[in-house]
């Protein structure tokens, strides 16, 4: 203490230097825990309902017997493509031909074998005419309507997405289902394959958009001209999983928001 009293001016200078150093360390730590968004822009945002869809064939046909039969002659095998009218099988019960062009997808029997009643002898499926069935939660199904657009992607084709249109919404055995027509499904996508589906239920254009990661509940932090963060309470519109509509007089196009790293996914 005696040294400080004798060197007051030097002590004050040292104290100021220490305060500046501590302040710099705090600022660096705060900066290390935050990121800045790109300048905010206006644009179009689409709110969606998400689900998993299954590719389903429009046309399928089965040969099924009601009494015991014997297969006398087989004209096809599994995987064969057949034309409409082409003969498929002859049994005690009669001759069966293809009612449409398609592929034999199931044929567990051979010529001369006995077939028990109610057994499926063969299945024929048109693999080129397909649609998508999506299962949704009740809350999501209530917001889906005929004519809404849908986007779907397949695990093995993540670089591509396909567009479809909602044709109907219905229920079956306490499941809520949506039928989506997808006109440009590639031929390698077969019935039974699944896709991630986003059904657009609401679209807004020319609205201010911000990353969802910049939200802290209903608050955002904007960097001001002095580099400090100002807190603003905002009204939120629709979101699409990555971006959200911001409704606020204080937040404008070109502003940059702070993203706390702990809020990042």
C-alpha cells in the first residue's frame, strides 16, 4: 500500500491497462460464443407438413383360387414383363391372361404343383404407373388440401428432388393418409420404396427472413453500429425448418443478427 501511495500516477496507469486487458478478454470470449448471420433479406417461405411416403402401384392383379387346384402349365416366371392379353397360367380352374401390361412380381409355384384354396398363385404389377401414399399425424392431416404441392426425395437419390400434387386426404384403420400424384418418378423407383415428403401448406412472398438459429424464444439480438448486441422482441410468422418469417419494425432488411453457438443444432 505504501508503494501505491508513493506511485499514484503509475498505479492508475497500471490499473487502466489491466481493465483494458480484462475487457478485451471478455469481448473475445463473447465473440467466440457468437456468430453473425448474413445480412437479412426478403424472400418467399413455404410452411410444410412432413412425412414418410411409400410408392404404390396404381394397377395390380392377382390370380387366387378358391378351391384346391393343380398348375398344369406356366408361361411366365418372376420378373417377366408381359403384355396385355398374354397367357399367364393354366390350372384346373381355367386359363388366366394378363389384364394389362406389367411385371410378374410373385410366383411361388411350379408346373404340376398343387395349390391350396385361397392361395395366391401369381401377382402382376404395372411398375410404370405409380403414386405416393403418405401417413400423417392428425394435426398435420387437417391442414392438407387437394391441389397442394409436395416435394419428395429418396435416400439413394439425395441430390434430386421430385414434385407432386396432393390428390386426396383420407383415413384407413385410424391412419390418416394422403395420396400424392408424382408424374416424373424415375423408372428405377419401385413400389414399396419410401421417400421423405414435404407438403407445402402455406406460402408467403416478399417477407423478411431470418435463420431459425438466430432466435432465442421470441427474441433476437441485432448488432448495432458500435458492434454491441441489442435485444429485440419480434413476432414470428411461418417457418420452413431453416428460416422463419420475422415481423418487426425494428428488424429490417440488411440487419445482421447474432447467433449464439449454444443455439446452433
